[in-house]
């Protein structure tokens, strides 16, 4: 699997999740100190590979290739498990080079990934641009640059980055990258058609590539109101059997919107270790009147409280959804949603701002999201009714 694909799979998860802030990354005191207990699945080759790479790094922490390999595998684990501690482990592995003004290119790309996890998008882009000046064929750098620009709603620049990525990646990845830009800029039907064509023309593409393209297709179809097609794409992606927290969270949201919370509880059973999945469990349990609702809510409240004590400000979207959807506290949800939208501008960010402003009966607070909708031309059957309801309040 290409590193570019891993980047495109992992970044949306990073921006979706409520990652703990890491003002000072954890660095082990010595090579014998346990960093974390990796989920013990003796039959899981990914877990075995991660453990082997960690042990190799602990034996030779100054070896660049070993450290980079372990750090990259940590990011794969974030996508699969939703455990943000692996980001800190990656930074610890890169410590000998992390603060250099001009580190090796592989470290610089990984440093950009870590910076964006803390929502430090400007220095992350600076690192990626520096790499691309030296290595214009670096697919990882193009992939991460594209995803950051998408979150910043700089769609013209994102499309140019997709062009750079397409020159290095498989046709499916190139087509999927361009399609995500089209889907965000009023061309959802064309984006869905392009994704279907690319998937049909490349039946032998890797499972990872198909998962990413199918997830993008599902989200695009959902936004344009083609719900049966969206569900079919979600199910095809899940049937690939690859662990991917972003996919699970996106499908859980789809089910919640369709009024099917019991299916969310079944989908995410025993997956509450990831904060984003615990949030969906809490929302589903409340909607279903399930006995687990209180325990899920208490666990999530404790995690948000711990984040606040750490000074973490990178989880506002998820906390806003929790405040509004689980606690019913619109007054608390609205400022969180406003602060979040000031940093990142994807459809889910706009939605929680519109919902919170509507619940708080403060339509003016939603103006940034309404302006973004108008400027981007995004098509969304979820956002448009909210926008109409807010305008009716004025």
C-alpha cells in the first residue's frame, strides 16, 4: 500500500477525532519503559508488526530508517484503532530530528502530520511545501497537503495538490482525490459518477484504496440525498474487513440520521476506546433508550474534562456534539462549535454550528457556516434545511 494512501486515510480521522493536546510529547525515560499496551490480538498481523517495529526502534532509537518506519506504523494504528496516544509515540520516535530546522524529508512529512493533529495547519503546510520543493514526487506530502487545504476550505489549492498527488498515485487515488474537491464545491453528482467509474475500471485496486474511495463515495451520495446508494457504498467498504475508525464513525452517523440507533450500538460494540466512536455510542444509546446511555455519557464527560485539564482545545467539534446531542445544552455547545469552525471547515463542522445556533435560537452565530455554504456551493440535504430554518428565525 502506498504511503500516500495511508495519509489520505488517516488525515480525515485526525480532524474528526478529539485528540488530546500534546504540548510536551511523552518520551520514554529508557528503552525498557512501556509506552503503551498494544491491543493484544495474537492473530492480527498489524498488531504484531507494530510491536516488532517498536522493539526494533527501542533497540536502535538513533537509527533514522527504524524510527521513521515505527512512526509511520503508529499513524496506521491511529486510523485503525482511533487511539491518539500513537501520535505521541510517533513523535517520541522522531525526537532526535523533530526540532531540527531542516530535518530529513521523511521526518518533515511526519512532523507535518503531528502538527496538524494539534491543528497547527500553517507550520504543517510550511513543512510539506519545503519537502515538495526538494521532492516534487513525494506522494505523502501531496496527500497531506491536499487534506489540510480541504479542511481550510481552500478548494482551488486542494485541487492543484490533487493534481500533484495524481501524478504519483494510482488512477483510483487520483480520481478519488479530485472527486472529494468536486463534492465540496457543488459538483456532487459528477464526483459520485467519477468515483463509480474509477472503482469499476480498477477492480484489482488494493483493499485500502477501495476502502478510501468507497467511503468518499458513500459520503458524497449521502450529502446529495441518495441514501440507498450511500448505504451500499458504506457496506461495501465495511465488507473489505479493514479496521478504520473514520469509516465506522461515518457509517454510524449515517445510521443515526436514518433513525437506526440500535444498529449503531451493534456496529460499535466494544469500540468505545476511540473517543469518536464512544460519542456515537452515547448518541445512539440515548436515542434508543438503551441502559448503557448513562455510562457512555459519564465516560465521555470524564474524557472531555481530562482534556480540559490538559488545556486541550483540539476537540471542540466532538465536545459540541456531546453537549448538544447527549446533554441537551445548546448554550454550551454553541461557543464550542463556533471556535471549532474558526479552525476547520468541513461539512460536519458546519453542521454542528448550524444545529447549535438553531437550538440556541441565535441565527447570527451561524453566519460563518452560511457564508461557507454560499461560497463553496456545497450540496447537502442535511445542511440546507438547517440553513433555511435559521434564516426563518431572523
